[in-house]
C-alpha cells in the first residue's frame, strides 16, 4: 500500500533497524521532507530513505496494517485491516510512503492460497494452486531481475493516432517483487484465516514448481476461462509459452462448436451458448471454494450480460480514456484470440474513432471497474427509441493458464493435482527445486 500516512500496530517487539530502538504498539508512519518518520503519539523516530522494522521473535511477532485497499479499481474495492508476519518496510514514493512486507516464500503462499480461495477446497485443488502460485512468484522474481539488467526498456504500450495497444504486467513493480492485489496474486496476510488443509497443501508441495525445458513456468490463472483458455501473448507481451496454449476446459472439445473462435461467427456461437465445461458450474459448494465473500457479489460469470444506453457508454468511454469520442455509434471487433476474447476493439464515435487493446485495456475502458472479460459480442438494440449496447460475455478474467473454478470442479471430481496441472499447462512438468 502507498499512502501519505499509514497506521499500523505491532503485536510483539520490533527493532527499528539502524536506530537500535525496540518498539511495540500502534504507530503512524509518514514523510517529513526526505525522511520517513514513525510516530507513537508520544515519541517520533526519523530515518532518511528506507525504514526497516524487524520482529525480535519472527515466530511470534506480527503486525496489522490498517485501512488497506483491496480490489483496486474493481467493483468490490474496499478497505480492511490486514495482519502480516515478517518485516515491515517503508520507503518514499513521490509524496507518499510505500509499505512493503518482507516474507518467506512459503509463508507468502499460505496467505495467497487462503486469500485466493476458501479453506473448504479439495486438497488436490489447493495443492495445484500452491504449485502454480509458487511457480508464478519465482518466475516473476526471475523476470524482474532480467528486466533490471536489460538495456532495452520494457515496453507495454504501442500507440498511434488511431490505435492504442497496451498490456499490464511488470511495468509498475520496480521496488518490490509482487503486489498484494489482483494485479498479481491476492496476498492478504494472516487476515484470511488459514487451515490445516491449506498448510498441508503448501507443505506437501514444498519446493515444487512447474517447469518447461528446465525453466520455471510463468504459471498464470484466472477465475473462470468461460470454457476455453487463451494464449499468453494475446494478453501480455508477444512471447509464446508452449505450456500456455488453448485448452478446452473439458475432457473433450465440445462437438457442436467450431475450434476457430478467432472467427466472428464461431465466437458468437460459443459466447451465446453454454458449452459443457468444468467451469460451467453453479454448484455453490464448489464455487465458495474459489469465491471469497466479495467475489460472491458477482453471480454470473460463465456467461453474463451488460447493457449500456448510448449516453451511458459514451460518458463511460470518455471518462475512462480521457478522449471525447462524441456519441458512440459502434463497437467493432477487430481481432480475437483463440478463446474468443477480444484482443483489439474499434470504438466508433461521432467525434473520434480508435482501436484499443489488449484485453485489460478493453475491459477497463468499457466498465467503471473491470468488465468481467473481453470475450464478448456487442449488439445494438433500439428500446423506446433509444440506442442501447448489449454486451453478451463469457468468463471472468484473462483466461490464461489455470481456470480456478474449473480446477475446483476437477478437484471435486477426484482428479489429482498433477492431473489438474497437466490439463491446464500441457507439456509442463512438476519439479522439486528445494
């Protein structure tokens, strides 16, 4: 989290590094010129640059960060207090201070598994998620190091006068490995109570990662693929990962549907129907394994619908892009990925026309938070003399890699974690690296 002032409470004694002061209780941290201060209300400590606070006893010491924002830019965005193990660090960032938690990989995974899903999940599903979360984390750390030494700046935006293509990945995490929100993996510390089942899932897969040709896999996941997964390069940078390919979320491809979901007619048929798929489930006992309380505020995700009046859509696009398109007259699909997700979409207005991509840029442009996915078709309907845009969509999230709801169903059906991983990451293998 980054704020102008951050309130926190130490449960146990913590050492202020370099000052050799030991503190406990509730404090506020903020900026004073180039220095960071900690204020107990009675005493203040100042330190230039980074401030590192270390638990005297790492086994029993923990801290609470107050009013942490979760679900940033999503419709469930809110603040909550969160409890963490490990070190608490502060460093200046613009006119704010950034709080960072330094924690071991396995402690981090306990929190991620608890934050991403319910402790009521099947053990095989939890083990599969422990492996991909560990793999993804280590792959990101490796990628960060490579980007820091790469003479070419990591480029995430390609823009011309009439086209904007942008993706979101590592570009804004220069001073830490991963963030704590949906941008990376949900990491909500000890706030989401763990269980012996989650502890077993992490311990039984200790050190296990997915690898491909000797390299740790960049193992991605999303809530619901909508019946088929997407290629990595259609969502992020143009790099093909052989283990992140198109996978129908079923034992077999649904027979009545075309495989060519990049084609408009096939995509329309797919999105407007509900093919048999692991993630096509309404079993509440399974869904609560993946959907936390605020996720359950979203009821439809395998197939969904959003309706905008022309005025609503025009105002929304102007607000989200900062560009006045005038009245939006059309949404034209330009390019689709292998799951039917839009990679490029042309927005036509009376004052301006522009093609945008990739999938997250499309989702944020067409919603006050995030559209559930970019796998949608748009229909224009005239109701009471007013033009309306109806979006019919499929899935929740980018759709690359493991489908959380599909994997939860597989676990419930008795698939082992290695079988779940083989289904979503074809060609990848399990390897114990520590």
